[in-house]
């Protein structure tokens, strides 16, 4: 049985002296009335947008049952739960993935992943916006859209669009050794849609012994 269509994308610098720095291997797919979002490089966690009733980011069942479970036994494996945003004029921003410039590193990405271009600057957050559009309303054509348009069984279409947000300028940082995904919850954080932020991880230099 063939897999349903999927949207695959990574954040990448495509010009200048830091061309090729990347972060993320994100996949968006649908089944029935449910939408799923995951990073193929972070196999222990997945975001599930179940219809209109259960939106959450959770440890996968496989990870939770393994010897290397990320959460203790008996703890809810969905620490982050979200209320579905309202549709406005037929559209809603369902989920946002934001990548800071400091999160991009020397990580290979398979060729099938489309690029969301990151400007090589330190005053901007690059976004992948997961949108849902009700039947009868138009979905933007490329280049605003990344990958194919998916469709739920209720006729709602799911698509990913590029976005940017200005930030206060910060000092350049070295290439990170890793990256972390930080969930964002409306009502808890200053956001209007659920999502995650990708931040770079740097190791503090060791202090020389006197």
C-alpha cells in the first residue's frame, strides 16, 4: 500500500560564506482527519493534531515503551497540549516551526527535503507555518507554499508556507554542536498558534586549571 503524500522540508542557508548550514528534517502528513508533524532526526517525539479535539506534542509510543524512554513510567507522554486555533476567513495557522539562525549547523539532509531558506543574519526568525484551509477557499501557489497540499477526509487542506519574523539583533554565535526543540503553547508563551522553536546548543569552554 502506497504511503500518503508528505511534505518534507529543512531550514537551510543557500548563499554567502555559510552556505549549506542546515537544521531539521521535518515531515508533515495526514491520515483521516488527523495531521502529524515530526522531525525525522528526533524519532522520540511527534506532534499530533487530531481533528478538533486533541492537539498535542508527545513522546511516541515506541519510545515511551523502550528502555530509553524520555519520560518516567506513569507520566503522561503528552506534556504539551494545545487548543485548536479558530479559522479566520477560511484559514488557520495550525502550527509554527521557528528556526533561529543560531540553530543551523553542519548536518546532512536527504535530497528529497525541500528548502526553507534562512537568511544569514542575526535579527530574524525563519518560520514554517502549517496552515489549514477550509473547502471553498484558495490555497496559495508556490513560492509561498512548500511541497504538496494535503487533504483531510473532511475536505480541509493542509499546507506549509514560508514566513519570517523580525527579532532584536544579537551577536553572531559559533556553529552549534546540537539543537533543541522548544514547544510553544498559546496562553503560556507569547504566541497565537502552537509550535516549536529550534535553538542552537553550544558547549561552554572549559576553564583552564591554575
